[in-house]
C-alpha cells in the first residue's frame, strides 16, 4: 500500500497601524522587517515618552533598528541596539528623548520570540483565548507583584501604573525581559491601545478579525477610547499571524 503525505507550508503575515492621539505629534512607531533570503521576520512597537518632534523621530528610528536587528541577533539584542541611541550615564535624569519598546521575531515552524522594556505589550492568541505575554515594567505592576494585592494596594498600584521602572534609555541586559510563545497570532501594542481597551473587548476584536491582519490592527487602534478628561493617547499595533496551507 502506498502511503500518501501532504506537505503543508507555513507563512507569517504581518500588519501595522498607528493612530495619532490628542497631542501634536504621534510619538508611537512600528516597523516590520523580513531578513532577505530567509523567512525570519522582526517586528517592533516603540512608544516615545512625551510628545515632540525629537521623541517622534527617536520612536521611528528605534522601531526600525529593533525590527532589523532582532531577527538577526535575538529580540533582546534588538532592543539593546536601539537603546544605544539614547544610552546615558547613570546620573543623568531625565533622559530625553526616551521610549519603551516591544519586539517580536517570527519564523514559520518555530516559536515566536518576544522581548520588551517598559509598558509596551505583547499578546498571544491561540484561537480561543487572548493572553498577555509580557509584564509591564511599572511601579504599579511592581506593587501588585510584591504586596499580595488587596484593595488599598490596588488603588496605590493604579496611581503608579504610569511610573516606568525601565525604558530604552535605562536598558541593560538585565532589564530587557523575554518570553517565547507558540501562539499562531501575536499582537504588539503601545499603551494607547491596552490602557484604553478593556481586555475582553480586545479579545473580542482579535476573535472577530483573526483571519484579517490589517483589519485587526486598524480596529484595535480606532477602538481605543479617550480617558475621562477627553485625552486620547497615540495608539499603535503590529500583528504577526502564522498560517498553514496545504
């Protein structure tokens, strides 16, 4: 008896979207890069701290550096390469311009590697559940992780969720964290997305648009709501979707 086998090919589809908020400059940036001659793809979201032309320019350059270096050297080294753009002596405070970032490297048939600094995030979608893969490097998250939680602590943590414990300007090999995932869809976001969309709503958007990468990122950045004062943050997203075809 002749055994028949069907070869299946995997491909990675990417999409990016960004939407300017209330401030005069969009200080977010995204980049995607495919290494020539390979199926390796690097992607990055960079969220500049503040809003002026220098911050916006840094975000653009850093995103491109990360997207190009990460698939060649690892996501951690991609972020550290971008960190050299704003590296400063330990006694310099504040660093300006500065930013936070998240990077992903995808290749068909392999786990997706992720690294981040600050409060830019990565999520993974397994076809059923959207899981936050990264942990915000903020004072608020530090309080939650080291206090046991509880009402008063949570209120204090919420008041410090925008206090960063890490950024590109302060990055080192010990502060850039990493994680791997087998999720077929990976979503990278700036805090203008995840701080302004409840997790259940974000999960519903991924479920609805999982088969259309561009529709997903466009929906994500548009749905992000203004805060109670009417302020709307810049919102940026990148999605990497691995699909299998016969």
